[in-house]
């Protein structure tokens, strides 16, 4: 059964990482374009955003960072840059284009992070954490490069969508659902949660500091 086939799982994981790299690279380059970065700055921003979460995951897992095993990920970033340059006018009219690609990257890299962690033999709670890091860290790095507060700390549900996806992945794996179906379901759930969170402005409660309240009242 291909659920246990390591070759099939590796192929799925590699495909997801390539698609996630493309999606995150487009998101990063689009944001760089909005800040009027030049082509080199846009490429650096897109590439760092695309590989940031996965690199952090692989370093923590003690394996070679995924983008160092194949030139495909650099090629994906060049392709993303070409798409942004060639279709700049179209993307400019699509106000939610950056959100679309960012959401795809979050979902795809969350799944890739979970799968790779499990392949390395770690328990599921570690896999869920690594999935969240893989999916969210790229967005954090992007926001730091663009000199603004990271999206996971200030806006609608983001990292929590990744964690929810990880929990669903664990549940479906426990029920012995095959990996292809699991990937599709988890992908849809993460994307749906992120879209609903933005549409209805769903977010976690804000931390309140009594000292700040006192200062504001004075």
C-alpha cells in the first residue's frame, strides 16, 4: 500500500516543497515590489522567504537544508520573479494575490514540515511544531526584511491554522488514511481556516497590560 511507500512519500514531499517554494517566493517578491525594491532585492526577499522556514526546520532536525540538495528551489525563485515581472500589471489589479500565494505557501510548507519530521523519526507533537515553524517562519522573515511587525503576531489567525492542520494530519494518520487523501484534506483545511479568519476578522484574544492602561489614562 503506497501509504507506507517511502519513495511515494518522498515524491509527495518534494512536490509539495517545490510548490510551496514557488508560492512563498511569489508572495515575498510581491511584497518587495510593493516596497519598490529592485530586481535583486526582490529575488533575495523571495528566496529567503521561500527557504527560511524549511531551513530552520532542517537545522533543528539535524539534516541538510532542503534547498541545498537540488537547484530546483533556486530555479523556482527565478520563475517566481519572472512571473511577478511579466505579469506585474495583472497582479497589481489582483489586490488579494499576495494573500493567495502566502496562504498556499503556509499550507504546503506546513504539510512538508510534518512529513519530513515524521520521516526523521520524531513523535507527532514535534512534527506539528515543525510544521508550524516551516509554514510560518517564512512570513516572519519576510516581515522582518520589510521592517514591519510579523503577521503571526498582529493579524488574523495564521500560525494557528498551521497547528490545526497538524492536528488533523495526526488524526487522519491515526485512522490509517492514505497519505494522498491526508495531504489534500489538511491542505484544504489550512487554506479554508486562513481565508475564513481574514474574511471574518477572526483572531486570538489580545494580551492586555494593566500598566499600559494606567499610563494611557494619565
